[in-house]
C-alpha cells in the first residue's frame, strides 16, 4: 500500500520537525509535508512528501525518507482530510 509520492521542490502545506525522541507524526490525506529530521549532532536533514491514500492508515516514515535521512522507525498516522469529505 502506497502512502503517496516524494514531493521535493514542491510547495508544502506545513513543516514537521522530527526530533530524536519522536515516535510518531500525524498528517492528513492530500497534505504535502516537509519533514525536517534533527540529528543528535545538531545537523538537520529534510524531505518532502505528498500523502495520497484512499483511507486512514499507518505507515513507517523511515521507509518514505530518502536513504540516510531517517535511520529509525517513526510511525506516520494518515487521517482523512475534511476538505475531501
């Protein structure tokens, strides 16, 4: 099951900071999110993703991130977007 597509270079709806202790994030279907991953050494890495899924679902954000950006599992909860109801 796909959760959407990479969206590098696109404008985004919001930015979510992924700190070292983050276990999960919440997003809505249809959103374009820029994720900024804070590394313990103070460096930041980022990627942008367009969520497009036919129903509410849960996935692993580390599987969506480009290699080397997020090296640990972080759950992503994709909810229904009220714009499309």
